[in-house]
């Protein structure tokens, strides 16, 4: 039922299949599997050949039977031949399906690997524009759904289409007139389907719209259930949900009502090859131009012409679904890569950072308009400014989450675009609020900071970050598994382990992006002292909400509307910048009783 | 397969089950109408073999085929409608059932991940249920019934040939069942390989920033490729089992056809069957198992369908609590806990806690993360039911209130704010559905929202969220406070904001909180010394118990947990990054 509905969407969605980009990527994903697909086609063709031979044998058998041959041995012989041919047909068919499946599972694996690899080369900022759930959805779940279609398309299309055509040619060979007459049902079916399609533009958008509305209401109702209950609105909101759910079902039912007749009429017409075959055959028999035994043979053969084509038809909607999925994957694959060379062209002299007239556009809106900054090697630099000023964007550009659109960022006199990402990563440690811990031991998680670090070095880093004591109090000490996203540890503990990891890396440039606003305020003090040790002696770039934190910085950059509005030490800014002064005052008044 | 069918029909509602059954019963007639092509062929072949072929047979054949097409159309129109109605209505009823069920699930039960899962069940899973599952179940049921009908009708023509067909059908159906069994024995390794792969991919995606930061790409620790390949191998393995079974089933059908052909010829040669019948039987032997092939083809989807149904049932199995009670409005607002115990996941979170919160006082919960302070505030507002002891509001157990009448007394301000994908005005009005625009604006002004709302493209009519305006964390917080002000509940439960707030937002946020909490009972999870210091009562929570209680001055004198909390906090607040 659903499949016929969807076949109406084919024209629109087939375009997305044929969309050059999706096709390009699909072709790319088949890398190394093309031979297997070819094998699958060849096997399917062999299967078709066997099936054809079955009918040839059967035709001979029928002719003999009608002709009066009464030798049972002959029939047993023919029967055995037919039996063997059937077995061969399914052997080939099975092998074809098997190769096609193994190729498709390989293709899916390729797609997964390539997408994951892509996440490593595209700008990290672009990666983080989507949630991990969205990536999981496409990389794990959605891609899996291409399997039934892609794996079956090769053998089934080959078998059904080529089989039907071969059968048709065979029939034409026996009697071309009857062969053509049997096709009379096809225009009848097409006419019915065309009439049916007339109402599609009217109903199809409605179903899309209602389904979207239903999903939106469901997301709101379930996602907002806490708020709904807290405000005692569960009855009202439930009512809305019920209405949307009913409408979501009704629109499909209404559509089906409208198209019911033509759809089912069309489906009944298509396979009715006998409609033209029987009368025309009878007429030709009567006028002597067709051997009646051949008519009987033709009748049997006609079951193998149009019916398989109808089977192919049912795959169409699935193909369009595959098109959608591939085009979603293409969206990931089409992201531009971060423009960094494989090997560095030049190595930095020191650990100072220079920004020259940096422009950056995010989602079609320029957010940084010509930023120039000079951060001297080994100094503490703070970025401050109202929310939306662009200070975080600057830190993220320096951290190579994005490439600049215009201007340049230099580290030790070298443009970052001339450094390999690996080289760059050796120089820069980026510490944000969320630092992921892998599902490994505490020891291994910290060791990720520097490959090949000894246990002693790991423990030394942990001690320096004030982690050692709480790690030792864990049941298995350093061998404790952190669990996905560090589940067994508190937010503060996780943060400290990730700081220890960064410490082990010992990069000369440290970027603290809001790392000082804590998910776990109770352990703020210990985290702060860990950060102090991590950053000692480094070139430090820090974004802090609490202005007092950065009051001693060597240089404070005040960012406003995507420009550097003022820079200097705290004292300098308090006298030169009214904006900074007002920010400082509101900070002080919000915090006055704090200490 | 039969287990799946049973599950499917149990899953459907009463009306829908009847519609499905009727549709399946009617498909018997459809099978007969499809089979009408056999008489059409019979008429022609009989005339040919008897040597009296005339134009009459041509007309008869056309007549029968046209009748067959029209009758098929008529009956499938009926069955399609029944099926469509039943399929979509089942999905829509299940959605409603899930939504209804959520009203009774304790508010604390769902974390974001859990809610995401339920959402996906109510949308995606139910969508594929109404399409794929329904179609597949119908195809399987119809396939079985159609074949059964055809085989039975064959008994009228020739018992011997019909018996062969019957035996074939029985073996075939047993075979499909065996196929499912064999598949599920493979399924363990498959599922495990899948879980490992999903876990590794998720870890890779979530940890991508670290992988790049520490140059870990391709290192064994983050190596997902191996798990992807392994899963592909297991998938292929599963498929192999399936293909082998399908091979045997297909061959069974075809060989049975050959046997039927040879038997017919034998009977004809022996004289116990006419030539016309023999030829007809040969033709039939090629068509009879078409419907069975359908059963086999759809059989592969059985697991997916069961999966759909299991998921929906899982969403419906979340624990519930009784929310019907009396419509009460308490005379006074004293909140009290008496000897409250509460466990979650078999772990005791709250251990015999008692305290009292007087009307219009300010109570601060203080303690390390994981101590249970959040759970305590949740228990007060009945996000959960206590395991032992009682929570009372105005001297009445909270469980005796109807949920809505209890909730009238509370307003919440949490750190993660949920705003609806609706206009700013409607979001604020959610606190009081019949409020006028003026009231909404007044609340917005009190919560320091008015200015930034007026700067939005459509002011109060701006839609928030997807396709609308994006607001900063602080702005969202303040809108949620305006919403709470609108509600004007006597008890405010507040989780003090700490993260992600800029200085200028911070001050406005504090003003907004002050406006909300004026003359109310305030219960807060406090992080700020200033607010703690002003509290009438401080409850220091540690390991699920109240470790210390009193006012700021009293507790400072005790030199306990609270004192060290205060010292740490002041140190943190004045911390400076920089030289020396």
C-alpha cells in the first residue's frame, strides 16, 4: 500500500538520486567493491539464462504432450532437466544476492569510514555545528537503511528486467503478433496511474506538512514534558498532541480514499497479459496462422513477462529513499576541508601569535571585521567583550576550529595555513568546558596527551593537577574505566583529568575557551589551581566571564561588534575604555558580597 | 514469524484488529478473483484440445479477464482502505498512548537522552510502523491465506495433486519459521558487533575535538575501522544464513511444481486424468506458489517489525505514579519532609531526611555534587514519589493532591531552560494561559526581558527556536523567569545559574530572580555566597543526609563542611590567572 503511494513521489525523488553529487559519492563509496557488484550481475544473468531454459524445456514438453507423445521416460527426462535448471537458477541467484550483499555491506563500511575520516579533516567548528546524535543518526542508523535496496537492486533488477525482456523476445520469436498483443494491459495500467497522479500534487504536500507538524508537536510535547507538567498544562498540551496525531493519520487516509480506485485498478491491469493474449491467440489459431500448441506455450510464458516488471516497480520508492540518504551523506562529504598542508612548509620560531586583518563569515554573516592582534610569546592574554561580540570566535580561529576567510593567523611568524595540523596541534592546547574522556582507563586517557608517556609521567601530571588523590580513592585507581563521556566521575573530576591530559601534552600555547565557567561549581577552586599550573609559563589566551579572573593579564583585548575596540592592561582599559569600565562595574556590583 | 504476527495483533487496538482481520478475510476473495485467469485459460485450452475452438472462446476469455480485473479492483479498494485506516490509526493511537503515559511518569524519570528516545519512538518508529510493518504483516498473512485457499480449491479437481501442493505449503511455512530461529541464533554475535561499532563511532564523534587536539586519528585507541569491518562481516554472515534458507525454500517450491507436472502427465498417460486437466495442472503448478514466495520475501523483515513493536512497548513500560488526587489548595505553605528515603537504580540517594520550610522563608541547599541536594528539591515538588516517609505541603501529603493542583503552588527556574518553538509572547503566557498581552509585557519587564524582546525582529511575536530567533543562554533564562513570574506560584524552586553568563547578563538575571522571589517561599540550590548568606535556613547535604543546618553565622561557628565550603568559594571567586 505504502509502496504505491511512494511511487508517486518518484519523479521528485528520483532527481535526488540522479543528483550528480550524490551519485558521485555513491560511486566513490563503491571503491573496491565494484568487481563484486559486477560478479553479482554476471551471476544474476546466468540465473536468468537458466530460467529461460526452464521455459524452453517446458514448451518442448507441452508440445510433445499435446502432440501425443506417450513415452513417460521422455517426460521424466525433461522433468529432471527442468528440476536441475531450477536448482541452478537459484544457485546463481543466491550467489548473486550474496555477492551483492557482501559488496553492499562493504560499501556501507566504506561510507562510514569515509565520513568519520571527513570529520577529522573538515573544520572542527563545522563538525560541532551538528550534535553527535545527528552524526550517529547518519553514520550508524540511516546508512544501514540503504542495505535492503542496494543489495537487492542488482540481482533483482537484472533478473526481473532482463528476464522479462528475454522472455518477451522468446515469445516474439514464437509469434510476434501475440507477443505484442499481450502488452495491451500496460497502456491501460499507465492510464490508470496517470489519472491517479493528477491528485498527487494536491495531497502529497498535505501529508508531508501534517507529518512534519505531527513530529514537531511530538518533539515539543515530549521534550517539554517537564515544563508542561510543572505548569499544570498537561491536559491542554495532550489535546494538541492528539489533534496532530489524528490529522497525521487522516491526511494519509484521505489521500488513499481519493486515489483508491485508480491505484487498485492500475495494479489489477498491469499483470493482466492474458487480456490481449487470449483473444488474439484464439483469432490467429482460427485463421490458421498460429499453431494451437504454441498458443498454450505462449500462455505459460506470458506469466513471466509483465509480473516481474511490477516487482521492479515496487523497488522504485526504496530507491528514492536511498537517494535521500546518500544525499544526506553527500552533505557531510561535501563540506570543505580545513586548508592545511600534509607536511609543514615552515616551522615557528617562537610561541607568539599574530592576527593580521582577520575576517570571518559564519553562516553568511560576517562576524569578524578585520581583527589584528599581537600576542607575545609567554604572556597572558584575555579576550573580553559583551556576548555576541566575537571573542569566542577569535579564540576558535586561533584554535584552528575554522579557517579565516581573509587575513592571516601566524604562530611564531608562520602562517597556520603553512603548517600541518599535526605540527600545529603540537604547539597548541585547546581547553574548553566540555572535554571528552574516552571509554578507557584513567591512565590511558591522560596518556593521550603524549603518546609514549610513561606511567610515572602520567602520575606526575595528575599530581600537578590535583587529580592524584581522588584517582587513588577510586576503586581501581588509575585503572578505572572512565566510561562513555566519563560517566562514573563528577563533572569536576572529569574536567581535572582532561586538564592533566593537556598538561602532559605540554603545548607552549594554551587556549582556555570559557574553561573557567564550570559545570560543577563545587569543585571550582581545585580546577582553578589545576589551570594555574597548566598555564604557567605558556602563551595563554583566555576567555573568562568573571572579569576579576583576568584582571592581572598582561594584555586584555576588548572585543566589540567583531572588532578590537581597545587593548591594554586592566588599569589602562579602565581609564581609556568606557565600555570596559561599565562591564567592570556591573561585574563588581554583581559580585560585591561574594568574597 | 508467528510470534511476530501474534505480537502485532496484540499491539493493535480493538477496532484496528478487526479491520485488519476483515481485510485479511476479504483477501481470500481477492485470491479467488486473481485465480479467475485460470478458468479463462481453461476455456481456451479446453476448446483447443477438444478441437472446437471458435470466436466464442475469445469473447468468454475477455469477459472473464475483465470481470477479474474489475472484481479485483473492487475488493482491493475495500482491503486497501481497511488496511490504511487500521495502519495509520494504530500508529496514531499508539502515539497518543505514549503521550498519555508520559503524563503519569515521574518528572524526574527522564533525562534528555531518555526523552530523545521516546520522541524518536513517537515519530520515526511509529512512522515506519504505519508503513513498513503494516504492509509486511498484511503481505505475509495474505500470502499464507491465499495459498491455502488455492490449495484447498485444488482438492475439487484432483486430490492427489492437491495433496502434493498442501505438503509443499506446510514444509515451506515450517521452513520460514526455522529461518527465523536460525537467524536469531546468529543474532547475538551480530547485535554485539553492532553495539561495539555504534559505541566506537559515538565515542569517535563525541571525542573528535580531542582526537584532533592530540593527533589521535588512526591510533589504535580511536580505531573504529576494525569494528566497522567486523560488523560488515557479521552482517554478511547473517545474510548468508538467510540466503541459504531462501535457496532451499525456492527450490522446494519449484521442484514441487516439477513433481506436480510429472504426476499430472503420469495420471493422464495412465488414463486417470484428462489431457485438459493435465495441461491446466501444469500451468497451475507454475503459479500456485507465487503467494508463498511473497511470504518468504517479507519474512526477512520480521525482526525489524518485532523491533518496532518492542520499542513502542518499552516506551509504555516506564514506571508511572498516581496523579489523580483531590483538588486541594493549601491554607498555608509550610513544606516538610519527614524521615524521607529515596533510592534510584537500587542506590540509596536520600537517607532518612527530615526538615521543615516555613512560609515565605528562604532555604538554601548546599553540598558537593552528587550529594543529593537536587533530588531533595525534586522530591519536594513530587518529581518522584518517596520510598518511605512523607513530603507535606500545608500539612497534607503531596500524594493526596491532584498533580495539577499541587503544581499550582510551585514555580521552577532551572539551568537548562526549555522554551517552546512558539512566539515569545506565548512562551511567557504559558505560565498563565488566559493572560492579556499587557500582563505578559509586565512580567517580561520585571524579568528584564522587555528590552531585548523589543529588539527582536517581530518583538513579542518573534518565534523562538528552529527557523526563528536564537537567544543567548542568559536571555533564555530570563524568559523562563518571566514565565514563572506569570504563574505567580507561592513556592519558588531555583537552581542558581553559574555557567555561561556574561557580566551584563548576570546582573539582569539577578534582578529578574529578585522580582520573581519577592514575598515567596524560596528553595534554592545555591552556589553563590551572597545568596547563601541571606538564607533563613541553610541545609548542608552530604551523602544523602542533612549534615548541618542553621544560618550562615551559626554554621560558620561550627567549623564543619559549611565552613570549608565558604572558604573554597571565596578563594574561587577571587582567583586570578596571571603572572605569579
